[in-house]
């Protein structure tokens, strides 16, 4: 593995670097945002706990050692094998800057979480895409694209935006096929999946597992992610960025979420799984093609009705994600599962209206 020394000189990405994160605005609380896959709503008591914090929390630079130790204990590894980052995005950026350079390649699924495109391009790496639009993980396709110049291999499981998963066998075989590359397992939606691959891969020296508090733990606004890997890989990642990237209040809130335990987390995940099945059934019954998902969202192929459906949902205050300019996804919509009965009912009612419009019915 090598350390990148040159910045990218070409365009950052084939994707508009801002469009994916622009969010519509509307007055009041009526907008139901189902476009960015945020998780459970934490209790107000979590924020209230900050009121009694020592003011030193704000005056001093943040310290992540306690949170890293707590996460390491949960994972059963030494603290030096865990790094806390500003969301999983920062871990992606550090990994690309550390293990890519202009003569190295990154092998990644297509479609894939678009931050990998951006961070790889900024590091000067060349993108090698392996189609994974449906079906099982394309292990042979990945192995066939690994070669001497490969610096990073990416597995996003559950994948964003499709919700598909790789198996433990897939990841271990791919890591073995790319011993001189860093295999990044983006596992940020794993709480919603049937299987957590982390325990089965953390013995591998070239695998880095990304996790986050932004999804199932409900702390997207805090920007707390973390990564687990070998002491060497984590040491390289520490050297690839600044020492104080996560704010102290965010660290405190992440620790508080861990201390609350997993009962609320399990209840949230159970609710999401019920909604996921119900939404897929509903969409399929209306002639659309939802993809099997193990995340907290459903990607549905809508054909030429996609923009009419999206717009009618927006007119009713329900925001879902579309993918203009993304090859193969132009007629797809990604719908985050809200995770509560009232919002799920609102989504279903809006979908009924939107599908009637998309099918040529009267506009509400």
C-alpha cells in the first residue's frame, strides 16, 4: 500500500458535487423528508443532557479516546484499531488520500455511494466500475478487475442506493484476491441488514470497515462515524487528516446514545423492516419494480412515471430522492422508510395520489 502524494487534476466527479445534497425547503414542520436515509428520532432527553455538561466541553479541543474505547469494546478489538471520524465520509476521504495516487485505481460497484467517486477523484485515482445493478454481489467481476495498480477496493453493503448486500464469503475472497490493496467495507446501513459482517472480517489486515451514528443511531446532525481496521491501517488514516475533526458535543451525544443501550435501536430496526416489506409490496402491486433492500430505504424503478411521481409526492410535502444524470438510475426513486406509523401512513397516502397521477389519473 502506498501514500498518495499528488492531488487530482481532472474533474471531481461525473456527478454534480452539490446536487445530491441540495434539499428542498418549506415553512413549518410539514415537510416529510425521505431523501437522505436519516434514522430514528432521538429523545429530547439526549439533548437535555448537554445542558448539564461542564463548559470545558466547549473551551477545550475535543477528545475522542473515550468514544473510541467504547466502540472498540463493543467490537471486541483494541482501541488502536478504531478511529472516530466526521461521519463515514471523512473516513472515505482519508482512505482515498492515503491509499490512492494518480497511478493507482479504485475498484467499486456501479451504482455506488457517490462520495467514493469524489474522494477517489480528489486523490487522483482512476475509477474502475463493476456493474451491480441487481442480483448477488458480482465477486468474479470484482476479482477480474483487480490488478497490480489497484489501491482501493470498495464494497458497500447494504449498497447505497440499491440496498443489496454482499456476503462474508464475498468479502473474504475479494480481500484475499487483492492483498496489496485496501478493501473498504462501507457498512453504514448494517444495523438494518440480516447479517453484520464486521466480526467476520476484522482479522483481515487489508480490510477497513466503516460504520456510523448517522443512520440507525439517529445522529446524522452530529457527523460521527468510525472505522475499524488493523493498527497499521488505522495509523495511516490518523496521519491522513487533522486531529480534531469531530466536535466535542457530538462526541458526548454519541457516547450518550451508546449508554442508552440497544433496546430503542432494536425497536427502530424492527419497525423499519416491517415498513420495508409493506412498502415493497405496495409498490409492486401498483406496477412498479422495487429492488430487494436490507437498508432503511427502498429503491424503486418507476420508468417514465418517475418524475410525475416525485413531483406529486413533493407537492404533498413528501420528499424522496431522484437521480438525474446518474446512468441507469434516471427513472428510479429512493424512498427512505420513516420509521413511525403516522409518517408511514402519510407516505402511503401520498404515494397512492402520486401513482394515480403517474398512471394518468387526475392531479390532486
